[in-house]
């Protein structure tokens, strides 16, 4: 029984699948299986996958009717036999030491439910400044304190780099389809359960950056879907027993988040702003107040609602000076 199962869902990925599977076969850690879930492909994906199954007994192919990414992932989890379940996509390339590094960390750190690795987008020529900033942010999530303080900013681990203990995934029901990012939803449910996860501080996966990625084309990965996911999980965790939220930042990010909080039934009590031109206004029915007024909302969850990293750090520092505790009565969101 291999200790590591790699779940690789694919639909019509014949162009890149060969290289992805070759990178797994070249791992320095040899005790793994690869479960290729062919989600109703109509190209040569089955031929590529079957060839590897016949060539190397560690590769298995499960062919299904089209289920979508969540259905394919759940199928892969059901087929996985290892005590650790790793992820991979058909347009990604693993560095040779990837599985060894993750397996070693999880064996040495029983307090971790799982881990990811550092990533780099390929081809690099197509990486936008915003994407490069996100990759750098992901690669900084190397300790639990950093992950925990940023869990509502973005998905803190790159999905194709996941390796988690199978019992941790089973405890939260694996993946589910709620109309928002399935990987982020999974990590937030694990976080709510008290599980911990970090990123290994090494770039061990080349992340495919093609135009056909689901994160670029599917509505489940839109900004609106991300906001809905964050608010949903906040309502079931840090917002329990709170009167509502106070938004620190009345820019586009704060306004959009405020609308989502209201849509999900969470009162927006006020906006906190440093811009004197905004103080005194009313936005979405909530007054804009100065930072001196923040202490007037002791039963609220204070939300730092700034999109860029530099602004988030500034707001977090100001909230700390106002006596708020990060992760308890203050969080950063984007």
C-alpha cells in the first residue's frame, strides 16, 4: 500500500498530460500511486493515461462521465489508498523532490494536517504583475501564524501542491460544490476544525498559466464567488456571537465586501477610514467614521478590507494600535 496517493483529474488535457505524468515518474520519492481521473475526455487523454498505466504500475486510470472538477476530485479521493493524498493538475510539472519534501515534513510534524509547496507560474513570459504578486504571497505562507492571519485574504496554499492526511480530508467530507472555489472552501473547513497547514519554503511545482485554466474561465472562481465563500465561513466561525462587522476601508474592496456581508444577513455597522473626505459619508447604509471611533464597536468583528498587501499591513498595524487582536476581533480580507 503506497503511503502517498496523487489525485490528478483531467478533461481534454492530452497536450500537457504526458509531461505532467513524466514529472511524477521522475520523483525521488518512489512509494506513491497516481490516480488519473479522466473526466469524460474527448481528445487523446485516455490514450496518454492508459499508456502510463501499462508502463508503470504506480499509475491507475479511472474514467468517468463528465462530472466537473469537484466530482472528479471526489472520485479520486474515493480511489486513493495512501494515508497522504496529494494533488496535481494535468498542466503542471512537479520538481523531482516535491513528494519527498512534503512526505518528510508531514512525517516529522504530526500537528500539521497538510502542506503545500512554493510555486512559479509557467510560462513566465505570460505572468502579469498581479499574478507574480500572488505567487510571491503564496510562497510566503511558510508558518502557521502567517497562514492563520491571512486565511481570509486569499486561498493560502496553491491547490496543485496540496498534500494532506487522508483522515483530515475525510473528517470534513472532502471537496464539495458550492459555487465557489473548491480548494479554498476545503481549507476554510479544515481551518474551522482547528487543522493547521503551511507551505514548504521551496519552489517545487511549475504552475500552468494557460488561458484555459478553470480559474480564468469558470464563474466559481470569480471575485464575487471568493467573497461569498469568505463570508459564508466567517458567519460560521469568528462572527458567531458578534453584532456585525466594521469595515476598515471604504474603497472598492470594502464596498464590495460590505454588500456581500449584507447579502448573507450580516449587519455592516460602520466603515473606518483615514481619508477625511470620506468621513461623515454613508455607504450602503453604514456611516463612515474615523479610527478614533473604532472602539465604539466592541461586539463587532473588525474587517481590514484592503486589496493590496502594503495597504493590508498598514490597516493591520492600525487595528493593533486600536487594541484589536488579529484573528479574534480583527481579520484581513480582500
